[in-house]
C-alpha cells in the first residue's frame, strides 16, 4: 500500500526498509530493500536544477487519486515514488500496477515493496482496472505489474485478463503493457502479447555489466532482451519498448552497446532517464547526466534505427507514453 493511500485511509505509516504485515495477511519489506545500519543518507539540496519537480496537487491529481483508491488499484506512480506523479495525474493519466503492490523480487534501485504474496490475487482487479480506465476517459493507458514468481505463470494470465477487460469496456483505448520478464518463459510472454496490447515493454534497466547488483538475481540482461525479441517475433505488429536508467556508473560505450543489442532484437522504442535514489537503503547515484548528454544519447539511438528514443533527466518508462509516436521526444524537444 502506498504512503498516500495509507494517509488516505488513516493507517500508520511503515518505516522504509522494515518488515510489515499487509492487509491481506503476508509480510513484506517497505520500499523493497531492508534497512542497513551502514546506509548513507540521501544527500539533500545537491541535485542539479533540471531535476526539480513540482509537489503534486491540483484537481486533476485529486480526481485520479480518488478513482485509483476507490477501485483498490495500485499505481507505479505512487509505489515507485515517481517524481512526475503531479504532472501525469493532473493530465488525467496514471500507470496502473496490477497483480498487487508487493513484488517477489528486490531490485536495488526500486522502491516497490517486496515479499512473498503466496499466490494471493485480487480476482476483481481486472474489472476494477477496466472501470477505472473508463472513468478516467483514457485513450492510452500503461499497465505494469510487480514480479510474481510465486505464481505458476508469473501472473501472465491475470495480467492478460486485466488487458482484455480494459479493451472490453474501452475498445478505443490503446494499451501499453510494461511487464515482468515471466522468467523468460515464452508461452507466458505470449499470453500478454496476445491479449490486445498495442505496445509490449520490458525494461532492461541498466547495461550488462551493472545488471547485478542493480537488478534482482532472478532478472537478467539477456533474459530481458530475449523476452523482447520473442514478443516481436511472435507479434510483429506489436511495438516493443524498453527503458534504461542512467547515472549508476555506466560508460558511454556500454550505453551504445546496449542500444545495439536492443536493435538486434528489433526493439522499437527506448526511453532514457536519470536514476534517482529513492531511500538511503538503495543504490547511490554515481553521476547526474546533463540534458545535453541526454540529447546526444537520443541522437545516437535514432541513428541506430529506433522509432523513437525518449530521453531526459525526468523521463521514466511510461512518461508521456501516449505521445511517443509524435517523434518529438514526447514534447521535450519542443
């Protein structure tokens, strides 16, 4: 459960990095990574000016928040502490997170809670997701999810049911699926790709050398690329997409190599954004990438044949996702 929802329901806040009992009866770690006694505090006031985001607020923000909470939905906007939540929710868009809000993996960059849901599912979630999209009047929606290694198919069938219910109630709405890797099982990937999505996404997150320790040991650089390759091979008409965080210690040559590997798998769309440390228990930021550097990386990607490369300090995988095909860096280049 997100901090804002806890406040909304009057539930005491759980300290980051500590274990707590969820409202459906299993334990989880708040913000995904256990508290470390040697954790260095997140520095305050030293971020560059281009990384300042407005505090969330406004009627649009409140309306989306109320719809999300009324239908018991999780959003990656809240759960991952996204800095763009105010901008996106005021524009009437949200990235809905299905399969619950507790992930079975513990990536060291991610603030989503981690634990073992032991097979728990909200079987009303597909219906509630479809209704929420209908109420928000969305023409484009991003559906993402936690990893669910506790389920036989990694949650693929439930995920596909959510997409199908969105399409049933909102036939004109385009759906982007930002999925787990389903442990690389191709049949499970196909369940989501065949559910009616226009875009299939799975994030590579970082360059090959830094995959571990940045990502959970069950994730993998090649595994993600193979998932994207198979999705494109299975349904060439579905766009494929991935995202890369910068500022974790990667070298320019490694970024270029990652782009080449993704293009070899026929990935269509790439997003590049600045990694920001969510809590003192997470990985530290190694460098702040400048806007000019992001512009240069975007040009490199376009020259390699991506349909679009969305690049900027505040860019996240689903940021302004509905504008990607306008090919103007989702308005950041205007």
